[in-house]
């Protein structure tokens, strides 16, 4: 069996939503201290709905595929649903990742969460810190 699914290869070779949003409403950046990879997510948000999303990922193919899939999964979704996105859901949508690559999908979950938190912080919107368990500063390079 191939190490990577067709979906992983497709999203790696043809990433969706790659790029930058200059006037983003929220930006999240996280990194993995072990592999050194970095993922940045830009969100445009209107009425609590993600109207646009872009990513920049300096990392492995699995991280790029995870970014691409995760951005597809949150586009057009309300923030309440965006915050429910787990790395497990991203991995399943990619038809799986090898065990030693699961951490790459965790970056996508954490970067999106960090971008939503940045949006709330910029707007002065109150939130329950429990919603952001991954944003306690443990992520290398976390801007949250
Ligand atoms: Fe670190 Fe993929 S090897 S994000």
C-alpha cells in the first residue's frame, strides 16, 4: 500500500487556498519544535462566518496537504463549527496519514484555532479560554 493516500498527494501537489490575506481579520501561526515546520493561517470573517481563508506552510508534504484540506473544511463555516475542527477530522478527510505524520495535521488544527483567537483578541470579543487549550504558548512560534 502506498504511504500516502491519493487525497494527500492531490492536496500536496495542488494545494487549495495557498497564499496570504493582507487585510486578514485573524492570523494564526504555529510551529512544531521537533521538525521545525511552521504553518500560518489567515482568516477573513464576517458575521462570525469564515468568508475566506489562506495558508502559508513551510513544512513537509503532509503539513501542506493538511493545511489545504483544513482550509477547505472551514471555508464558509461559522466560527462555532470552525473551533470544532480536529486534526482527526482533517486526517480522515485526507483518507489517513502515516502515524509518524499525524503531528502535521495537528499544526492545522492549532493554527486555525490560533487565528480565531487572534480575531477575538483584535475585536475585544470575550471568549472562554477553555476553547483554546492549544494556545497556552506551548507552540513554538505561536503568535496567539
Ligand atoms: Fe513536521 Fe510534517 S514533519 S509538520
